[in-house]
């Protein structure tokens, strides 16, 4: 065999080895992995709760009223109904015995600020003072701290909700039924609006400082009971929350999950 032929054969063998050696030594690209999204924490804001049953929460804001809140408590006691009162700190300081009675009779007491300002327009220190003074007044009246906050006008920024929940431990409670009773449309209108809008899991907003609201309550409560609704406090309603079943598309049969609460 000639030297030239040996040289060609040797060169061909060397070239066949080079790709293999390159493949073994080249850095391997890491396999792509799905990056999980941020874990969603517990809800802190509620306006409606998905529940397995006809449970609703009646809530009353801006009291206690020296004249009207005792009348409402009498109506609730006669029907064995428990409600949630979001109280103004100034009114608690003036009428602690009414708040004490409400708590003793099984009603829930929530914070509604000291003087009903728009908290969303206030500094953190200003909000903190409004909530802390009311928290202290409630604790003095009933011997326990509130665990719920309803911001006046329902106004509170997302950042505010977060730090208030972290600092005070409050859940932020809004509503899904609003009869606009503060405009004083008359007892019958208040009743009709509540009856029209209330559904299982509803948080019903009204105010125990307006005579028309108190006048509307006997008929309202009786009609709700006749429709099969069961009355619980807001915290009890949250405790009854159940996951909402995914809704299937009739065309494909695939499920699409929906939110279990109207919350942030």
C-alpha cells in the first residue's frame, strides 16, 4: 500500500471521529421547565361567598344608634336571627351598652372606622388612627377585638387592604346587595330591593341609623325566611365557603374554573 493511500485512509478515519468527540464535549442546553406562578394566598376581601346552602349575612352600618339599634335588636331577637354590625367608633364610645348587648345576643361586631372618612384618601397613619381608636372602643365595650373591617363607602386601595390585614388581622368586608336605604326611599322600596337582589351567599348592606330601614326589617326578614334563607354572621358565612364547581362548555365538555368569592 502506498504512503499516499495510507495517508488518505488515516485522514478519513480522523474526520469520522471529530463529530463524535464534539458531540460529547459540547455543553448541553438545560431542559425547559415550567415556572410556577406565584401562590395565591387566602382571600382578604369579600363581597359574596359561594356556599352550599341558602345562607346569607345581614349587615348593618354606622351605628349604634341610641334610638334605633335597640329596636332592631328586638326584631332580630324575636326571630332568632344573628347579624353583623359594622360600628362607628364615636358611636360606640357614646353607646357602649348597646354594642355590649348586641355581642351578648350573638351578633358580630366589625370595625367601620372612628368617624366615617374616606380611608382611601388618607395617609397610612391617619387610617391607622381611625382603625385603632375604634378597635379599642369595641374591645372596651365587649371585651374582644373585631376581626372584620368594612371601609366607609367601600373605598380602600389594594395596598391599604394588604397592610391593614397584616397589621390588624382584619378581613375586608364589602357587599353584593345594596338597597340604598341611606337615601331613605321608604320601607317598601328597601324591602323590595333586598328581596330582588339577595341570593345564597349574599352579604346584605343596610344601616341601623335610618328609621325607614328599621321599619323595613320585619317584612324583609320574614320574606327572606319564607324564601328559605338562613341567617348567619359574616364570619360564619366565610366559614361556610365551598369551592365553586368548574362549569363545562356544552360544545367541548371542558371545564373552566370560576372564582369562589368576589374577593381580592
